[in-house]
C-alpha cells in the first residue's frame, strides 16, 4: 500500500475556500485524485457525503472500503479502467453509521496536471439517494404490476392512439404465436385485429361527462388470427389508459387503449357439447316418458281385452247348437277373434315385462347433489335467457331413497316447462327448493314467474295428452305424477299470487345411516 502522504493543497482547497458555501448549497462535493501518488483530496461537503472526518487521508483502497459491499467490486473494476479512459461516471452506495447506505453519483475526468508528467483526475460527487430510492420503488412497483398482469389469464395488448402496439403480454404471445418484439412498435393491424376506437369514444366520452373513471367496455365476439394463419373466436374488452402527466386527454398521443383478449375456443366447444348433452337429455326424457306411457297403456288395455275375450266366449256359447248355415263361419270368425285378443294380451304382457325389466333402481342419494346435477344440466343456458335461478336446500334435508333417473326425469320436465313458460315474460325468476315436511317427506318445489296455467286447465293438467303447446305431447306431467306416486309421494300444482306457477312434489326422506 502506498503512503497517502500529505493532502494536496490543489484546486480542491482553493475552491473550497472560495466557493464552499455555494457548493454546499448546490449539494455538490468536489474531489481530486492524484493517480501517481494515489492521493485523493476532497472538499468539506464531499467529506460529509462520504461520511468521513474532514482531513482524513484518503486513497483508492480506503475509498472503496467506504462502499456498500454489493457495489464494491463494480466500483473497483471501474476505477481500474479510468487510467485508460480518463473518465469516470459511477453510482454507488456509501455506508453510514447504523448500516444505512446512501446513494452517491461521482463524475470526473482527467485534468491537465499542474505538475509535469503527473496524472490527475478531478470531478464532483452529489447525493442521488432520494432519486435512486424513488427509482427503486418505481421499479418494484412496476415489477409488482407486471407480476399481477402476468397472472391475468387473458391476453393483454396496449396500443397508442395511432394503433401502435406499446405492450404485448406473455399470454398474448402464446395466443397469437408472435413474440412481443415482433409486434411491439408495429401497427395493431398486423394482428388483423380492428380495435374500433371511434366506437369506444362515445362510451368513454359518456364516462368522462358523468365523471366516472374510464372503465372497460366489452366489444363483440371477434375472430382472431394467429401467426400461422389459423383463426380462433375471441372476446375483446377495451379500456382507456390516460397518462397521469397529461393535462388534456383529448390531446392526440396522450391516450392509450388497453385490450384484454379472451380465447373463446374452449368455451364454445364446451357450450356445443353442453347443448348436445341437453338435446340428448330432453330426447331421452321424452323417450322414457313414452316408455312410461306405454306401460300404463298396457295396464289399462288389459282389462278391455279381457272383457272382449269374455264376450267372445259368451257369443260362442250362444251359438252352440245353432244349425244356421252361417253359424259355422261365425263360430270360426269368433274363434279367430278370441285368439287375436289373447295374442294382443300376450303382446301387452311382453311389453310390460320389457318395460318393467329396468323399472326401478332405487338408491340413497343426497338431495342437494341430485338437485345440483339436474339443474346444472337442465338449466345451462338459462342465464343467457336472463333467468335468475335460486336453488335452496334446507339444512335438515339430507337423503332420499329414489330411482335417480326417474326423479331427474320429473325435475327436468318441471324445469323445462318453467323455462318455456317464462320465454315471453319480463320477470324471469326460477326457484328450486327442498324442505322437510311434518311427515318426514322431502318436499321439492319448482316455482316460476311465467305465464301461468289458465284456470280451466288446472283440473285436467295431469291428464295424458293435455297440452297447450304447439309441439307439446302433454304426457310429461301425467308420467311425472305416476313416477312420484310410485315413490309413495304426491305431485301437485299451485298458481302463484304474483303470477307464474309452482309445482311441488314429495318423496320419502331416509336416514343416511
Ligand atoms: P308438454 O310440455 O309436452 O305440453 P306437460 O305434461 O309437461 O306436456 O305439460 C302439460 C301442460 O301443462 C303444458 O302444455 C302447459 O300448458 C302446462 N304447464 C306445465 N308446466 C307449466 C308451467 N310451469 N307454467 C305454465 N303452464 C305449464
């Protein structure tokens, strides 16, 4: 280590005496570094900034020992090159008492030495602590904002007023297949995306007039195009970003538009699948209702067939001993008729056997689960029709022993009727609720605010083929009633005092254990 030697009485001291007050007021310290002797002389204010006692001998090594350990290596490397470059421009932290670090900025350049052949560097140092801290805070705020934005599942694109992309998020990169560098700085048209700024202007203007903060306005569903030329359905939401440093937002160049883009591919696929499921569900429920109807017809037809057979046997007996020339032909015809009647009975018996084969498959199910599953499927799309759905299950309601498919059939039929009844009404509310009645039966209610049932239809509502719909079959309610009664419950209807209809049915509750 070289000897620091006596502090030079160079220009630092001279200027210090003459301009000390002015330098201090300006927050600038001055210094001089004699490279050959490795002696650094410094002003009073400089000593304050470096947190050293004034007059303390200083050289390069002692100077670097004052620095924050994270900055030391970088500063040493810069000081090594200064001999070649003859120029210094550095920002670093000096450690103060208590470990607090303060940011300083040093600038200097090689100055003509008063000594012949000597090398001297002189310059200034000033405090940049508040600026650096503000910058650090800004950077960490930006990082925080960026990490929040990175979590947004939608693609985000920011454009300026001229349509030039200023930001293109990572999700946007994945969605469109372009890297941000390929898009940022280019016109948004590169994405074949027309962000209709004029269209948004009127709604944004309205927000401005009503003093509302600029909000996001949803656009229609558009078709996006990826880099490889393939297209996808997307929902675009546009908001306006106004720079805080701009006085008038109407001034050109001061407004930015932020677009959030949601890929609707999966959503549309799911919707199509759901629609297909719903159509299948309704078709199956109809088929199943028809099965139920056939079963009850079979039951009803058995009796008249038996009666016909009895009459035929009676007539045959009456004809016994009759010598009429036609009697034999009549007997033969009656015989055939009787056989056909028996055949009809057999067919019906087979039909009933076939239908009853998978007739009942009763299980214990949680009513909340049953309602939830059925409503999910039968009411998908109800929200788009503007229907508000309430599903309430009372806490004391737990399990029921039912044929799930059949009870779902009843529910689907009631829900579908309710949706159809509300197609043209202004108020559209559907309530599905389950409660426990005094006789330990679960009572399920399906109530709507639809057009209601005309008074004169009410008594015949559960009769087969009673329908008011053009394409209706009028068998849903009658079969539903059969199903519920087969479960030991009851199905009935009430008209709502506020308009609309309420259907209620009961099924036996069971203890889960
Ligand atoms: P479909 O729906 O095929 O007509 P249903 O047996 O399910 O057969 O219904 C019979 C009739 O009952 C319907 O045509 C309709 O007139 C009436 N109806 C059923 N539910 C409602 C309801 N929620 N609101 C008004 N009318 C209803």
